[in-house]
C-alpha cells in the first residue's frame, strides 16, 4: 500500500538511526517500527504472576510465626554446635 506520511523531526531521526543500525531501507525500517509499535499494544505484557496457595493444615492454636521462630532457634543451635566442634579441633 502506498501512502504519504508526515513524520515529526524526532521520529524521522529515530527512523534514520534504525536504518543505519540495521542497514535497512527506509521502507523496511518504517514497516518494522510500525509492526513493533502495533504489536506492543496488543498484549506484549508479561504473563500475570500467579501463586497457587495451599492450606497449611496447621492444628488449631499453632501460630506459623512461632513455628518459624522455633525453626530459626534450632538452626542457630545446630550452627553453634558445629562451630564449637570446629573450634575445639584447632
């Protein structure tokens, strides 16, 4: 299709830069830019991030934060036990 287009100065400059970078003709660079621009409006978005939550099935009265704190304490105790054992070998 043939048509006449009036480009703003900044658009013309961007198009000429694209021509030089890609070693393309004016027609090729313009068609590519229009395609990219039109496709970008049609769902070029990243897919939505979805978390599939599952029930924790904790017994009534058990606080997940307390379970996490207990896990941290146990991990710290294990770390200290290992580092003390390492220190006594030296």
